């Protein structure tokens, strides 16, 4: 067997794409290996969302060049592939900056990997064709053993690309226009995963709640309708979806949080900023109060729902008063967790050409203040769990011998004392303590009471 090492950067869709590339390469006689050393094929699945993510790729490529040269000097035929969004955005520029790269393949072209790898034996190759000529229709299904090796939680891409064009964001350019996979293809993929033991499914897409896929009845299905169907797949006990846009949260989707026990009480709904002026400049197409009202509706349907968001500080033109509005929104909503970033100008996006860029020190200071408040609310949310009994799906061995780790319905990591053969069990856990990154508890008695 030849060996392939796949390293994914960035979002969950890259994790999914990395697995699908592994499935393709398995058919070409490659098995996965956890380290680049000794691999015949090294594949970086890259992220272009912020400049730092891009720099990381080039740094990594420098190290891999040395590894490749060293291995090939001893007679091996090591090759380097750059896939993902940097591949899409930079194309041949990658091989100009790092000639050790044999193949550059974009996110909508990786189903052609076998032919591209063949061609890359003769010359350097770049394939960044964007139209999604149903890449998904060409991807081989993973083998049951591969699914089992990946655990009982799985990501499934149901939607790709984005038509929202937020002024800061490269996604519409790197992933292309919005595309929804047909319902039947998604359901059969999830059935296959569930047959191999997957219980926890996260439906992913850059703008997942804009999902509008062809249904088996000839109608166009919404995300809510799709989730009702996914909830019928035997073995699927938990369903999540990410990432959503506030403008696409329709009534049916909100109702699904109330009506479907499999849909977890967790919603990642990025707001980005709390000032209407900045939201307008970002082309987010909603105001801060519209977001607040939306959250009220979601909470009315599912009062215990945990919310999370992404924030950008230092978008061009952001004043102290604008930033104060972001802090106010954070206090008003009380997010269970959130990601926050300094604005990073991305070439080709409208915001990159705006004047009035915020000074880096001011951005750092705002990020620090924001993260302090986000952390405060995260800790408050986690501490409020102490004494409660929650369902935990045990996923893997824990940090210490005799411990297993799993997730609460609210996407918190939970550690309990349990036997290794309990992986895959849904257990009732009494939460005893909230650490900084995990909750700790013990299995409750059979009636769900503390034993
Ligand atoms: N600069 C900083 N953060 C960004 N994001 C997207 N584009 C940029 C950018 N140019 C953040 C947004 C998005 C998350 C995935 O990354 O918050 O929701
Ligand atoms: Fe980017 Fe999300 Fe805006 Fe689409 S909705 S442009 S993926 S930030």
C-alpha cells in the first residue's frame, strides 16, 4: 500500500473534503497515515478565509519541501498536493512560490484526483475549475471500515458555496455559487454512515440554511424538510447543521428545533457585528435588532437552545461606538460560545478596497475586550450546567485512563468515568463540575437520577 498524509486546515467542510479525498485515494491503493514522514503523497487541504491561514500553508509547504527532498534522495517518490481554498484562490502562484508542489487542485475539482495525479507525473498541474459539475456524483462512497475509523459523529456536506457576498468574505469566490445536493443523495449517504455506526450527523454548508435541494417528489426541499427526513434514518440520534445566515432562518427551521427530538438545541448563527452601520457596510442584509428578534423567536421554540456566533472586530470604519454596539449585543444574547477574529483584508473582496482601515493595535485591543466578554458568557453557560442531568453521547477515550469523552446536547465536551466498550452509548450524566474546556460528571442511575 502507498501512504497518503492529509492535513486539513480551516472549517468543517475541509474536514469532510479531506475524508472524501481519502476515500478516492483508497481506491488508488493509498492508506492514510497520521504523519507526513514516510508518506508517498502529502496533501494539504487549505483555508483562505484570513491571511494568517494562508501564511500557515506557505510555512508548512517550506517544511514539506525539505521532507520531500530528503525522502526522494533516498529513492522514494514523494509528491505534494495543495487542495482547498488557497488552491482555488492562488492557483499556479502556489507552484511559483513553492516549486516542490506537484499538483494544485481546487475544492470543486478534487473528484478528478486520480487523473490529475497521473498527469502530475509528467508536469506540474493546476485544476481550479469552479462550476460544480456534480463533484458529489463522482465521489466513491466510503468503505464501512473507513467510516468506523472516523468515529460515531460525521459531517455531511449538503450545500456548498455562497451567494450572500458579505463584503469581507472570500467564500463566494473560492467555493463558488450556492449549490444544494439532491435529497436522495444526502439521505443515502447518511444511511450508509448510520449502517456503519454513525449516530451524530452535522449537516454542513457555507450557507447551510439556504439549502434548497431537489426532493424525490420533484419539489424543492428546505433544510427543515430535509431534517425531518434525516430524522427518520434508523440509528441517527443527533442532528446539527452549520453554518447558517440570519436571513435564511425560516419559520419551519425554527419549528424543527421544537418538533424534532433529534435536532440538537444548539445553533451557530454568526452575526459578525452589533452596529447597524457596520452590518450594512458588511452587506449582511440585517440589523442588530432583527438579529435580537430572531433569537427571541428561536428561544420561544426551544427555550434551552445554546447559541454561538462569529464576530469580526476592526472592519474598515469601525468606530469605538460601533464596537460598543458589538459588546452590547454580546451581553444581550449571552452566547454559549463564539469565535472572534480580527478583520483580515482579502484580495478581491469589496472590503479590501475600503479606506479607513482600523489600526492593528486598536483591533488587538478590541479583540481582547470582546474575547473577555465571550469567555465570561461561555463560563457562565457551562457553570449553569452543574447539577443538571444531560444526555451524553460517548464518542472516544477521555484524557485519563478509565475516562470516556462525549458531547452534551449543547455541544459541550463532557468527561465521565466509563468503560471503553461504552463508546457509542447515549448515557444520562449528572454534571458535577465545569472545567475551563470540559464538563465533568458521572453516569446517572437508570431513572436518570443521580445514582
Ligand atoms: N477577516 C476576518 N474574519 C473573517 N471571516 C470571514 N472572512 C473574514 C475576514 N476577511 C470570519 C467570519 C466568518 C468566519 C468563518 O470567519 O466571522 O463567519
Ligand atoms: Fe462568507 Fe458566510 Fe457571508 Fe457567505 S454568508 S459571504 S460564507 S460570511
